[in-house]
C-alpha cells in the first residue's frame, strides 16, 4: 500500500507533536516552518538537519492531560525529566498577603499527575529531535492553495512554497511556514532540491495540518468568512531570568487591572509573566522592562527583583487574543486545524499548548494509515471542537476577572477568593476539573504512576 503523505504547516509545539504522532502512525511527514534559528539537538545528541526558531517564548505549563498525550508518543518521561515539578503555589495580593495555597500533591490526587513547567524552546528541541531526518524544513513560507477532497478519486491537497526572494516577509506575525513534501508517497525532499532559484514550489499531500498559530493563513484559506480572533482585553509580558540568590515559591499575584506570575524552572531560572488591562497595540516609549517596573515595581518581593534582573531586549510583549466564535469545523477537505490556528485562548488556565498537544495526538489516533480520511477528520471535529471551545470560554472568564480595576471590586474579589480557599483548599485546581483529567485512548503513564517506559513507540509502517 502506498504510504500516505502529510504536510504540517507550522513548527510550534502543536505542529511538531502532530508531525511526530503522524510519523508514529506510518505517515510520511514534512513540517514547514517559516522562521529559522539554531538547529536543536535530539535526545541522542545529534542535531536536526534544519533549524528551529530561537525566539520561542518562555515557559510552558504542562498539565497532566498534556503529559498523558505525550505518554502516548513515548515522550512523557523525557518531558518530565526536563520539566520542573511545580511544588507549592500561592495566590497573593500585591502587598504580599496570601489568599490561597495549593501543591502538586493535590494535583496528583485530583488529576493523576502533577502540573509541570518546562522552557518552551527545550520542549520544541525535544520534539524536533525525535522527527526523522529531513522531516523539518525552516526559513520559508507556505500557503494552502487547495484543501483537496478526501475519498476515492478525490484530489490531493496542494501547498505552495514561496520563492526564496519572498520568504523574508510574513503576515501579522503569523507562523507562515515553509518546506516540502513529495507526492505519490515519496519522502520529503532536501530543502529546495530540484527547484530553480527564485521559483515557487507546489506540493501535494494526502493530509495538511494547519498549525500556524493565532493569525493562521490556513484557517483563513479554509474558512475565509470566519471572524478573526479578538482582543481579550489585556496584554501579556514574559521573560526568563537567571536563578535568584534566594529561592522563591511559585505564585500568582492579582492586583487592580492585572496580575504577576513567578514560576521556577528545572535549572533554577525563573519564568515570569504579567498581564495588564490596556488598549491593544501598545508599546513602551522606552522599553518593556521599564514598563513592567512602572506597573509592578512596588509589588511584593521577588517581583521588583525579577524585573530588575531581566534583559530589556528579552522581555516579550504580546496582546492576548481569543477565539471570537466557534469555527464551523476543525477540518475541511484534506485539511485539519489545531492549536491556536483554530481555538486561540487566553493563558489563564495554562491550556493553550496542552490543548494543541491533545489535538495532535487525537488527530493521529483517528487518522490510521488505512482509515477513511473523511470519516477520521469528521470525528476529529466531533471530539475536539466542543472540548476546546469549552476551555476557551472557561479561560476567558478567568481572564476577565483579572482585569477588574476598581478598589471595591478588587477588595470583594480578594474576600471571595480567600473565603472560597478556606472552604475549598484546592481552589486553584478546581478550574481544571474536566480538563486536566483527560486521557487519550491507549495506555499512559502519567507521573505519579511510576514504572514508566521511556522508549519511543515504534512506527506502524516499520
């Protein structure tokens, strides 16, 4: 039987997870990523043939649902080895008063595993390093030309890769990606092989996965009338600083119109994030570290110390956007959408990356090499659309609470949080009920249930 081909547009966490999961299922996969940077090393120490972006965010929370999805790919223990077991966590006020406290023992009891935190770039490198040689192409841009039509005699999906001269431009900061996937079941070509300089490439595939981020060009191509993600009412800053002289506990601090978060990483560094209810599109007149000092410099320690330790050039600022409406489906023709490309959400539940990982694993489980692709994609929409849109709505509700500015409203919020925490000690974890306890089909080995295996699962076509 001819080996099926898949093109994944987008080399972020969702895209790389989808590529790895489809490869495990027997697909010939190519990942097309627009940006470029130093090549990541694999678990064995060899470096991927092409490069991944270096500007890949900061920390990422991995709740038990994402860990179990990675278990299904044989990557769970490798991820846990590079992630920090987030111990105690606190909810505080800007003056330092503690409103609530929880720990990962409670998460293990409630969800079957802990909440862990990893550096996003290290997770990307791990995923990319497990792909077959030549599967990842970077440094160019791709667009969906035709979503194709599944079924007997149906036409394949078509993707166009911009000529080298056009690759420097992108749109709206989207992850518009680039790479190749040969037709008729052939494996991926070397980057640019057989293509005249300055010429576009056009490729066909049995399946295209749109994982190209919040400004997805794939989503626009398959659902041109669907509303773009809308501003959620606040912007976010993120950065990582070296290990401080004094250890600090993970905490999230809520103040008028914004919040601050501090999360220790496995190597002792600190991942910090902040949000503020401000108009969209803003930028500091001087630099973003100075903006953080103006907004949070009087808050309890270690907040001002962490801001002072940050490199101004390394502070990331992004407006937060969320899905304006549920999409008609998560698929059309031979195209499947996942992650921020189809269900962007606010970061308030720490589930953006986790839901993208879930999407990827479910898609690959449904799209067996001999499966009816039309039926598999329809089932993908049936399973993923209601679940992810529920997470979108729940995250947005929490996000709105963080934007309260008035003194009476903030005081009432603090009283209610403190009272609820006394009555329900696992207050922070309750928000993840029905989310973090998700399990994929097949065996998993989430942390807290030891006796794990670390070897990658064999590919079905081997």
